[in-house]
């Protein structure tokens, strides 16, 4: 049985795909990523530092992007993130800055107050990241607010 918040996030992700489908012949790429390392800023034995993130992103030639990811949150709960964003690539070096914003679902029960604005099990978030790529291989440092930092690695194609 699919829960209502998850259904909403899936509809949001499909809407993002439809909105982004008209790329007008611009160059772009797909980015598939996973988490490699997470560090919470404050130690808590309850914190999960192994997010098991799997995400897919579509980036267009103008830097606009959309994506979706699933991961285990800081409290071992399966969570989902659907988002829009923008990436700014440096013209001279293979580095970039990315900003994404969207909805996270998955912080439940006793942990529903661990993420701000988590109403009805869904919270809006803005996530900055900084990355570098070597050909099709990329790595990003993702800032997860005041909670943690995460290193993601992936392939661009």
C-alpha cells in the first residue's frame, strides 16, 4: 500500500520530469549517484552514517536540473527526496556548485521533529553541494544543514 505523502512525492517527481522534458536540443547529462561517506556534526550513537543513498538526476545544458533519491535518514528510516535545482559549472576547471530544493518524506514517529517544517511527514528542504568531475566520474560534498555533511560519488552520462 502506498502512503499518501509518498504518492505526493512521486507525483511531484513525475511533474518535474514533464516540466524538464523540453530541453530544446541543449546538451546535458544524466547523473547517477550514491553516498560514500557521511559525518554528523554532533556525535549521537543513534545517528546513521551509512545513508545507502541512490539517486538519479537530469542536468540540462543551461544547468537546470531535476532529480529524485532514496536513502536511509539519520535514524535508519527509508526516506525520499524529489527536487529541482541548478548547477553552476566552472568554465576553466572541472568543478561546480549545485543548489537543489524539494521535498523530503520519511522522518516519522519519534523523529518527525528532527527535520524542520515536517508537516504530514513531508518537509521542504534546500541542499547545497560542491563537486568535481573527471570525465564521467564525479564526487560531491553535500551540506545537510546543521546536521551533517555527506560525500556522494557518481557517474555522468
